[in-house]
C-alpha cells in the first residue's frame, strides 16, 4: 500500500505557505503521496466563536507569529512579505484552487498564489489578483475563474470544509493520515510524513 | 560574550515538560547557558479572558495536543501519563522551584516535578505531592516548603510572572534571548539555541 498524506491548507494561513513550499520535495524524498486539500478556516473559527484569525484576536501571539515567520523564512531561504490586510479573504482563491487541482498545474497554482501573497505581499482576495497568478503560469484566467464560480465547485468547497471539520481540523496547515492521525502545523510535516511512511510499511 | 537563553516554563504546561527534559543536553552541546525561569500562565491567560487552559477551552485543539504529546513522547523516548485534573494548580510548585533554583539541585527538582506529573500522572498541586518529589531527591521537604511560602519567594514569583508578561510571554515554554527574540514552544528550542549562539558570536 502506498504511503499517503492529506494536506489541509487555507490560503490566508501564514504557516500553510511554509508547508506548501516544502511538502513536495520532502514527500517525494520519503515516497509519500500527497493529496492537496484546500479548505476554509473561517467557518471553523466561527464555530468556536472567533470572527477573525487568532493572531489578530490575541496580539502577543500575533506579534510572535509574524516574527517567527520572518525567522523561519530566513532559515528556509524563502522570501517573506506581509500582506495587508491580514487575513486575506481566501474564498475565491480556494474555489479556484479546487478547479485548478483537477488540472496538472493545480499544485503550481497553489504555490504561486501563496508566493504572491506571502513572498510579495500582494492581495489575493479578488478575481483580478487571482487572475494575475493564473496568467503568470500562462493559464488563461477567464475559463478557470468561471469554473471556480460554478455551483459544482462551490458545493465541493463547502463539502471539503465540512469534511475538515468532521476530521477535527481546527487550524492550518494540518496533515491527516488514512489511519486517523492528525498533525497540526508546518513543523509537524516531517513527523506526519514519517508516520504515513511507517503506517504504510506496517500494513 | 557567553551565549545564553532564558527558559520560561509553567509546571502545568505539557510542552514545558518536553522542553525541560531536553534543554540541558542540547544547550550543553551548543555551549549555551540556560536560566531556568518558572512563572505562572494563569494570570497571563486571565488577562486575555481565559479562565483555564486553551486546550480545555478549544476541544479540537486539546484533543490534538494530547495525541501530539503521546506521539512526541514516543519519538523522544519519554514516558507519558496524563495528570487529572488538567491543568494542575502549579502555584506551590512554582514557588518551590524558585526557592530550589537557589540551590545546586534546583533544575533536578524541576525535572523531577515535571516527571511526577507527566511521566507518572501524579498530582503536583499540594504540599504533600511537592514534598514527595523533594524527598525522592533526598532533600528534606519541610525547610524548602517553608521557604517557598515566604513573602520573599511569593514576591519573586509575582515579579517573574510580571516580567514574563512584559516580555510578551503568552504561553509556555518560551525561550527569550538577550537581544530581544522570543521563541514559543518546545519545537522552537533548537532554533532558539542556534539564535543565542549566533548572536553571541556576532557581538
């Protein structure tokens, strides 16, 4: 049985950026297949009474996150620039990602969107911004943006977010395994990959 | 200038247990001096409106923390047993630790207290429990417990907790450096040590 991991991410999430930039190479090295699963944190935060990111609700935690992100990006040699406002509304981005992930360039799109937002500090919250990211990948924006606003994709994003919630996903990034483990945070990527690998070998 | 790190920990904090068990060997290897600084998270949580641990307030986060702790302890080959209730009242433990840290066996006491609580699942919230930990280290409990309840130690713990808050400490464990960096969480111990080392070398 092939080792595999589900990668749950939210486009507005800072640490999802780090995980998105790291996961492909690490998973390949370990021989673990990765399913990219964008979802929305907003409804999940709302269910526990939060109207915005906990990094805004709890200022000391927020200050630390931005500084930690700067330091982590420097260690990983990833560029970093803070988007304004934070968090960005990621609804359209997530819908486009779901449509894109049906295509061979889907994961490239997701990485490019994270980079536009967190490496360049650009907004990702409207059709022009998301269209720019598509155009840079030489993808014609209009058909993808139209597909992303279809009822089918809207329903898939709702279902995916509900599935995340059902699995106990409460933040991002989160990695889940077929045998029911859940790993939270960019710094749990390596243990999650080790777990997925070992679990597959033991079956 | 010698590299150094302040290690801020709360006895009721699960990830402080992991950091307390790891920090001595890792810091020695790097040549970084560590100041052990017990404090109380309770007043800091209260200041942001929390009456108990966020792991109790946010159940999905709490469930993940316990499972993550089991997995992390297994990877680190540390025993783990969940104390009941959680969090334990750590006021007396922190006062005793402050008194103990004036003695050569202070750090041993702190590790032994963490182990009693998280390796054996014992309570640490009264004089008998804390006295047991002292007795196991062949320290006569009564004089230490009496010193811990002195006005001087009570004032020092209040001052230390206020200093933590002033530095932006919002959780535990947290590592702070002389040049103003703050690293949150057991999994930031290694980057904190690297930072302290590099900062000292560059001065």
